[in-house]
C-alpha cells in the first residue's frame, strides 16, 4: 500500500477487501494523523473469527477521481491495512471487477 500525508490529507492506494464488506476501516496511526473524533464503539468480527470492540470515528471524506463520499470508520489497531467496504464504494459509484475466475 502506498500512503502519503500532506496538509491533513492521507493519500492511500489500497485494494477493496471483502473482510469488512459494509464499512470503512482505518488504522490507529491514520486516526491520530487526521485527529478524528470518536463517535462510538462497535463489535466487529475480524478475519480470524475473533470479535473485538472497535472505536468508530468520523466523519471521513473519501475521494476517487471526481467523486466523493463521507463515511464513519472503524479503527483497527496499529498500522493495519485500510479496508474500503461495499457501501462506501457504492456511494462513489465504483464497481470492482475481479480477475479471479475470469477467462
């Protein structure tokens, strides 16, 4: 993943992931850099099946080309990868075409 910070913005190149299909997840480092306020807490099931109580922060503005959306984000510990779920992608009118199984 490529990531850079400038003027309070974090520019990240990241693949969409099915682990958090409905949400935006960021890591604690990004939360601190953007100084996002805590809105609440939510129990989330992680990829290994464990459940964890995560902070929900926001609002986060997501931009892609000439589109933008606003979402709340769940905060994962440390420097975990950013995950962009299906609802923010729908808000951005994005469609992911998987190469898996393509012929």
